[in-house]
C-alpha cells in the first residue's frame, strides 16, 4: 500500500518529471507546522542507579530504573497535553543509544536486512519510473539558502544507497563511528534488534520517566531550566542558523559518540539530542486526554491529523538537528513521531528490559 511508503512517493515523482526535490507542494506546506514535522515520512520525500550488566545477547550496560509516579507531558506542546499523572513499574534501560558496533553484531549474527536496504515494490509507487525505485533513505543536506522554513524538502533528500552502513549515502561509511548511535533505522529494524537482544522498545511513558531522572518537575530541559550549564552544552543539538549554518558549538555537526555529554541522575546518556529514539507506542495527538494512569502503552491505532492514514510511532528525545528556530521537540515532555517505514540519518533507538 502506498501509505506504507510515504518517504519515496513525492521525491520519486519529482525525479520522474525531471523536477527538483525542493519544489514545494501545497500538500507538503499544509501538512507542516513549524517544529511539528522534524522527521519526514518516506512518501513526503519521494512523493541513578549504577549500571547493571545486561544478561541479554545484545552488548551494553543497562540501568535499573526504579518505578514510581511522575507528571507526564508538557504545557508547551499541544499533543503533549494535558500534563497528567502516570505510574510506571521497574525496568532496565540501556545506558546509551544502540551504537553502530552493537547493531553490526546483530546483523552479523542474524543476516538481518534493514528496511532501507530492501528492494522497493513498484506496486507501492504507481506512476513512478521503475528505474529509480532503488533502495535508499532520507538524508539531511544543509542547503546554501532556503525560502523560509515551511518546506522541509529544502533540506531533506532521498539518497539511493543510504542505510545504516552508509548513513549519508554510498560515499559515507562507519569508519571511526563505531561508538556513534546507529541511524537509518525503521521501526521494524529497532524491534528486530530488541527481540534478538532479549529486550524490547520502551513505552513512551517509560522513556519520559527515565529521562526525567526522578528529579525533574517543570524545567524546560530534562537537566534543568537553563540550556547551557556553566557555559557548556548539555546535548548534541543544532547551533547557528537552521538549516544553512551549523556553528557546531557543542563540538558536533552530525551524531556524537555516545556518552559525549553528561548523564542524567539515573546514569542515562543522550536523553535529549543526538538521535530521535523509537518508542513502542503508536502516535496519536489526542492520546493524553484519556491515557491510562498505570503503565500506559499507547493507543491501539495511530493517527496524525497532519498526515492521516500514515502509521506512526512515537519518537522521543530530539536529535542533532533540533533547534529552537525549528524543531523544539528535544525539550522535556515533548513528543516526536515517525512513519514506521521511514528511516533517516537522525533516528535511532535504545532498548529496555523487564525485570
């Protein structure tokens, strides 16, 4: 079905017509609210606890997160309201995002092929020249200039050959990036890794509870009220004029090695910035209005009023592309969303494990 390929449709149609992928369409403009679509869909482009060693097959330390009650959500984002009381049970969580080396071990052990590496079915792309239906994914490209920030096709490009091994395209590789978070991961890819590792993806409530570290109340950021602490950046986000000029004040233009920034009170790294992280929950903008108080696991179906018909899951934490000028959803209590078959070079994941 076309709705499962939102990333490719527009971009491939434009290519088949000999047009630039940066040509704005009314549907793209209508579906975009500033900072509401930080990660594009495929069709839109082509149309305190001490670390505890995990007993699972996936490498990497985990932290025991003692359950409890907290206030979930944010008054600053419509789909994160109302702020409400939630209780979660104990669980283990990965200390950091799953890295390229960890994902490579999974692929070597299983032969798994990610969504971005798989052939495209022409039936999903009616009217598109089959010669350009090649595996690939979305890559952020900093343009020389933009005509405002209403059309995200100005900085997102569908790149044939882009996948977890080649995050920016076939000319890129993972040399020197083994300890960076793996990217170009679709929801199914994250689920497959988690299952192999004897883990699972976190619920949105678990993720936010862990991010708040048992100390957060109403601060703007998970670490506090100020963006910088003693003049130091606390997360890998975008500095400068988005999207044309990244001044890299935090030291990084793209992903950063895990553990590059201070951990939260639970010993978790990169709960803001670096890469978006998949959660298990379907995304609905209105879910908080009647979500369960104890261990909520998300709605039974997905619905995004901006792109109805697309199956989306919640993403949390923001990425290296987040900025107050455009995508503010790295801030505490906010929510991201991603179409399940739309990997990009700023989306990854971490896992949790039941006791």
